[in-house]
């Protein structure tokens, strides 16, 4: 326990794949005590925890559906007080607006937006008492620009940006920084289904001419985690992609 308490503790939701996994791996490598939340995929985090332990680092997988109040309560009790919360858990869906169901809408808002409320609401009281802490929310370029056939996803991710800006103002007097990252098109399971033609369009619209990697977003999260004077900001990691 002495070793655990000597490290800065970070809780990353949705950490079993893609951007979340890259953040868990990078933060562990940099010496943070990582609580890596998962819902469906334990095995990648189990292997990461074993690899990290062999290098003297700490990764603890924690199960929980962060869109559900009771799961968040159990998750936070297991993690205890954390220094940094990264709200990364989310889902995506491509569907024309006229075909969206109320269930589609509610699920998107619950998983992508309500989860950030539930987790932030739990971690903030001890942060306020200690007069320090950081919350980093993972939004999307579509939360900034809007995306056709992703109205509900865009709305939820835009909501995260508004959530960030408002909470940052409210928490600043307590020394707590709240920031947001809006990734562009990143090589993850969510983008693996892009056809060759769509990928070509993305590359043409991206000034750098490449698609981003999860590690690019992880590096941005680490930057915000270690900064002491940025709050209420949206960091766009998109290779210059704007539509």
C-alpha cells in the first residue's frame, strides 16, 4: 500500500481498447497508478497489468458500466480517491436522423454524456477537499463541427464540451482543472469499418495527410494531466482536419 499511495492515481473509463487503452499504457509507463475501467473486454487490460507489473508499474483493471449509477458507485469505492479522472468511455453509431429511435438517442446520451456526469460527481468531493485534481473529458471533432448521420453522437460529444467549460469555471476556485480533448479521425475499432473511398476522403481533408493514432490522443491527455494552468479548454487532436 505504501507503493500505491506514493503514486498519482488516474482513473480511465473505457480503457480496454483504442484511445482508452493507449492512455492506460502511457500513464502506467510514466509512473502513474492506473485504474483501468472496462465493461466488456477484460483480457487486454489483464495482459497490460501483467506487462506493467514486470516493469514495476501499476495497472488495476476495474469492471463497471459507467452509464449506470450503481456500477459507478462500486467502481469509485474500489478506486478510492483519485487525482485524475479521464472520462473516455463512449459508443458511436452511424444512422440517418430520421431513422433514429428514442432508444438510440437515450443510449447515446447515457453512455457518452451521463457517464461523465456520474463519474465526475463521485470524484469531485475529495478533490474539492484537497483543493486539487484534474478531469479530462474525451469528446470528438464531431462534437465541435457536427457530423452528418451522427446527430445523436455529435450532440452527446458537444454536450461534453459544454460540460467541460461550465464545470471548469465552477471548480477553478477549488484548484481543479477540467479540460477536454476532441480527437479527429483516429485508428480505432470505430473507424476500422471505413471503406477505402471514405478513408481517402478523410486523408484529403486532413492537412497532415495521415490518420491519427490512439497514442496521439494519449499524449495529449498526459500533457493536460501534467499541466498546472490550463482549464476549460478543448484540445483538438485532428491533423488539421476541419469540416
